[in-house]
C-alpha cells in the first residue's frame, strides 16, 4: 500500500475521522477512505474493503481523468 492515512493525517483518529466524513473531494480523501477500509478488513479478516473500492471507483475515475 503506497498511501498511509495515519502518516498523512497524523494519527489513527484523524485518519478515521477523515474517512468517516466521506468528503471524496480530493485524491487524498479517497485514498484515505480506501486505506481505512483496507485496514479494517485486515483487522476483521474480511474483504469488505472491496465493496468500498467499488463504491469509490467512480470518484477515482472522475478525479484522475479531469483536466488539471
């Protein structure tokens, strides 16, 4: 995983708060939400993060294909 939400936001709580806010306006917002979903899935031993990825995919596509 190349994005670490804990490092980016400074703590577990800050990363969790940002992910729960579901702002989805920036690439960092999306990456953090997916990071937290992945960490949660790893902790629980499930694949729920795949559902989050499918939900976030259109937002990633919009941000990555929009003119800068």
